[in-house]
C-alpha cells in the first residue's frame, strides 16, 4: 500500500505537522478488523481502537457499505434542509437512550460546548458581574475536551496550563464526593457535567449510588445534569450508554438531562452529538447554536450503521463478556504481580500498575505487535473494538503479559 517507510513518514510528519500529540514510532497505513499494518509492513493487534473511535474495528463491511452508498448519493447540503440519515441516527439514540432530541457536530469537545451552552440557556445565564445562573460544576480528574469551554470544565492543571484566562463560571469538586458537590452548589449553579466513568483521568468508576445522588441534587436545585459519554457511549461499557450502569434505589434508571457522545458514535468517522430532553432541546431555536457540517449525510449514515451493527451483532453483551474474559486472563498473568488494580466496565478497562510509569509497557507492547495506551501516568488502558475476534484477543493477551515485564 505504501512505498514509504515508518522513518520517512515520521520525518515528513515532523516537518509538516504540529507536535502536540505524543507519538508511537509507527505510521499506520491500513487496518482490517482489529489488525493494523504499518508502513514497514509490521502488523499489530489493536487493543485501543483509536481512543475508542473504531468501536467496530477497521473497515467493517456494514460501515464501508453505508459510507460508500451515501458517498454515491448525497454529500453535504447544510442544515437548512431535512436529511434522512441524521433522522435515522437520532431515532437510534431515542430508542436506545431516552426520549431526547439530537444536535450533531464533530467532536466530543463540541458536543460538550453545546451542552454547556444549553445548560446556561436553560438557567437564564449570567452577566459579566457574576449575577444570574451560569455556573457549571465538573469533577477533578474529569476530561471534557480542549476547546476553551470544555477545557474550563477539565480541571487538570497540565491541560489548562498556558491557556488562561479560561471561561469564567466553572468549578470542580472531587468525583464521588457528595458533600463537596452539595457545598459547591449555589444559586448560580446551572449545570453539573460528569462522566459516568472517568476515562482520561485513569478509568475511575463512581460509587454505584453516586450518579443517582447527583441526579437527585440536580432535581432538587433545578440544575441541568449532563453526562459526558464521549468515552462511555455506544456500547463500550457493555450497555448502550454508560449511565445505564446505574440505578436509583427504586430500580429506575438514572437519566441525564443532556447526554454527549463522540468518539465511537461514527465508528471512526468524526461525529458527535448533544442529546437533550425535549424541554431543554426546545430552547435551541434557530440562531442559538449550529455546526455547518454537523449531521452531514455521510457521517450520519455511518453512525446510524454503527447502531445497526451494535444491535444486530449483540455487541453490548459481547463487550461485557469480553471484558470479563480479559479480567480473568489478567489474574493468571505471569506478570500479574505488576498490576495494582483493574477498573472499568465492559471493554473500557484501566489496569493500574505498581510502577509509577506505564509508558515502557506501551512501548514494549508495540514492539511485540500490540497497541495499547496509558493514561494518568501508570494506568494502562484497553479499549478494543467490541467485535474483536476471540483469536485476536487470545493472541493479544500473552503479548500484554510479556509487555508487563518492561516495568
Ligand atoms: C469524556 C470525554 N469527553 C470529551 C472528550 C473530547 O473529545 P474530542 O477529542 O472528540 O473533542 C474526550 C476525549 O478524550 C473524553 O474522553
């Protein structure tokens, strides 16, 4: 496929692109299912699926078909027209999440921007003197994106450093700390933004009762609850959406007012969504918000096909089952003693190491032909495609065990 090597592509990249991403020393030129091939012809088993984006693996026939059929039918005409693929995608979300209304855009950060704006719009917003209802509370170690609003809700200093002043009206409290959350709420609070499982922050689950308690607080104080499911959405956790892991004491589901989705929504094609209950969605009247290419027929057709496949191939259940298989395998690893903790749900797994830095394991895995990731210094992350073949997983897990010897 490529006449160039990793080395030459890396050199050309470095001369032509910004250096803002930490890089692994390989240029990937093709993929099929959960297998990748680099420019030197080396193959890898992909246990990270492009930060969760390629949730059905690479080049799934149903997605290729949806993409090419739509590409041969209609590209973008703009959101002044009605468009069947985006209706189909929104209907999937209504059927699988709750009765909401969709606004489509391209990235998780943009979806969160829309959610933050809508929470402020619903609350009346504030003025430049700090009057009104405009504050957004998020959680320490949370991650919501790199745009200025989303970054203001992402309280990790390393991400914010150099970009001040941030957007006013944001504050953060420890995840899982109900007392701190109660204390942070005041008459200015418009919204609470939380991940059902913190992803970038190290794969942290809340106490199972916490999401319901947050929901109750929001109801009592007329606050919009936003669940950022950019990582946890679209089957990743063994449920269509991560919030479906949690229940109220009476067994009823814990629902947000606004759900945000990205990453896996388009199966690897840039697509994101803010999905809001009708009362809030109705506030987004013409002129309030927009995104030129959001919900364009090509992205929407592929994303709708993602949900067709999730449903048809029963992939939520498969994610849960494969997640259990990986956890069971980890306990039997020769290098199991290197592992301090395993957290997550379904195929969103964080493996915390005793060693302070997981980067050597990621590098060793790559050398062995395995793609994994590390976050929060010493947490390895696995997020393979939900349909990763058993043979690939069976081959990948001993490689992971071997790579752990690097720390
Ligand atoms: C929970 C969460 N929200 C939002 C984002 C931002 O998404 P994007 O990079 O598509 O803007 C991320 C990215 O990792 C994320 O994990």
